[in-house]
């Protein structure tokens, strides 16, 4: 059909333009997260869209695309300081996992994923069916903390408003989300890809750090 070729060409051109815009948005959102300390992916992509003057919803990148772009950005522009910041936070996470052992703690977020920078808190999941247990633990150990809450998706059907405790120690920020004991077996869904969040126990984090140290020694 004579008119089919121009139509297909226009369709391919539109798809290419959308893909390029998604890439630009992903990299701008990653830059905002790295430089401005924005931790929320949705906020970062909307701010990036405003800065670039892109209003098409179809051009908005997925969270995973932004996370991949953030890793690239850190390798390019923060290769000298980001590994040290990550290692510092993982060392602090080990201490925190040991300290909060009665609550079956798990490390989550950028410190585990390897994208932590100077803005990233050490984020832990703690587990208890007593909603006041973590608060009492903090008071008993003279740790002043700020109480908040966070909406999480436990699975495709259930949401949870989980207690959150924020405090500072060792010059770092800590973010504790308190979950029911059942969540030890099944992690809440990630806001990045809607899959169960990746988490690590103290032993798993130690193993990860040992692997990274060996890899760095081999590369060096």
C-alpha cells in the first residue's frame, strides 16, 4: 500500500523520539538524585521533566531506568568519593544490624544496592508484632528519634502504614521501618519494580562486603 510506508516511518520516528526523551529524562533524574539528594524516584522524574520541558507521560522513564542511570552517573562523576561513602555506610549498617538484632533486622535501599552517596541514609527493616517495642528499645538506649509512617505494599492486594523511626549516629542518618514478624519471610514490594525488595541480614552483608573487597583487590 502506497500510504503504509510513510505511516510506518512516522511511527518509528515517534518511537525513537520517545525513547530518546526517556533516556534524557532518566539521566536528568539521576543527576538530580545524585546532586540534590532527592530520594523519591517519582519526584525526581517529575522535576527532570519540568527542567527539560517534557510533558508527555509516555516519555517518563521507569524507576529501574533511573536507577541504572544513577549508577552510570556515579561511575562517571563520583568515582573518587562514592565507593568510600558506600563502604562507610555499609560498615555503619553492620553495626546497626548487630545492635537491632532482637528485631531480626534487614538492610535495604541504596546502601545495599550500591548506589548510596552522601545523601543516603542507612535504611533497615525491623520486625516485631509489638508496635511499641522499637520505640522502647530506642528510649532504653538513649537514642532520640523522630517518628513517622510510611505506606508500603505488602503484596498486590495489601498495603500497610508502617511506623518509621529516623535518627542520626556516627555522622550518618538512619531510617528504620518497623514491620510485622510475617514480613521476615516475605519482603514488601519495591517501589522501583514492584517485586519483593532485596534485603540482607548481617551475615549476607558481611559476605557481600567480602566479595567486593576481593573484587577490588583483583582489579587493583
